[in-house]
């Protein structure tokens, strides 16, 4: 066997192992980290099949096919959008962006908000400097709920529409914003959040507890609710997908090249960790990724409607 064939076998073996490990996210936090890259595993398994076929190594092709199918099924199964509906509906738009506290490209973010002109925007990782920069939008977005912090967990909600019952809430150690808006006689609750990144066993556990707490918040108040922000997980995670199912929640369609949100500096490993999570009273009509704005996250824009509203 040539050196190339040996290397291709090692490569295929790595794809097989990571594809299997990605199924075991519930058992160990490190395994859950592997679950987020299903699109990459799908592409790599297809590449391995192509290499084996070109080299006439048909046993390798047969060995890789189950894992190509495994990843293809996982990617397709993650399409968890709310069902469409007919009739007149009240439509609104929300910008979701992690500005990155270390990012000083204030003008780019403000220009983006002006250009997209969302009804509301959830801004993650704002500090005092970002708060000062956002003051330039006071006239257009007079309704605000902001908690700047220097630890990357500051958060803000700015709105063209009046905010009711607006409050900063403690989500087990990080602030979240919570408010209601009125749309065509219906009241919609908006929660903005930034969950802990799973960079250690302790913080992974903290993120999972924050998800559970968010579920309690949502369940405690019936009615249309949307949670917007940086969840530090993807819809391919068995933990996150089980949480969505448990609480009857939905996200937009699976991540694609045009909707990955992080990291901007390594797009080949890009994943969608910034989300719009909605109850079934809300329909997500459009979901797009915005341009780079100096952050390690891409901004996301969603247009939504309330079912049955006129």
C-alpha cells in the first residue's frame, strides 16, 4: 500500500470516529463538541468516498457509505423550522449580532443596523464603549434595555416599538434581557441571551443549566415567545435538539454556507451558534446572514410573523 493510500485510510478512519463520537454528546461534554460539525463530516466523508473510488479501493467506498449516510441524515433531520401558515399576519424583523467586546468597528455595526432597519436588535457582548456608540441610534431606536459588562456577557435590546415589562434578568450568572411588544393586538415576548461557551466541563454544565432555566422561563408564561442570541451550541447537538423538542420550540433551517455565524476567521469550520428560537405561534419567514462587521461572529437577520394576526 502506498503512502497516499495509508494517509487516506487514516483520514477516513478519523472521519468515521468523529462521526460516531458526535452521537454521544449526552455522555460527555467533549463528545458534544464533536456534534456541531455534521456538515463538515458530510463533506469529508464524500471526499473519502471519492478518493477511494478513484484509487479503485472499493472496500473503502463500502466502509465509508454508512457514515456518509449517517451524516446526511443528521443534517437533514436538523431542519426544524416552524410550519408555514396562511392568512394575514403581523410581520416584524429582528437583528441578532454578537458584536464581540474586543471589536472597535462601531461604525460598521451602526451602518449595518441602519441599512437593515430591523424593528428590534439583540446585541451581545456590549460594554460601556459599545453603549456609547449605540447612543447614535437613540432617535431611531428610542426603546432600550441594556446591561453593558466587561466580561463578554453584556447584552442589549434596542427597538423601534415600545417595550413593555422590560427587565434585566439573571440567567444563572449571566444577564438576559426580557420584554414584550404589541403587534396587531397580540403581545409577543422577546428574550435576549448569551449562554456560557462549553470550553470546560464546568462551563458546559453551566450552559446546559441555562438552557433548562430558559425552558422554565418560556413555560412559565404562555404565549408567543422568541429567544434571540448566542447559544454557544448548534442544532446538531443532541443536548440542544432534545431541549428544543422538550419545550416544543423551533429554529430556522439548518446551517448552510450562507447562515454560519461563527467563526468569521475560519469559515471552513463555520457553525451556526447564534439562534432565533421560537414557540409555534411564530413563523420564521426569512433568515439570512449579514456581512462581516469586525466581530468573530456574523450578524443574522430574521423576518417573522405571528400566526393568525391581522
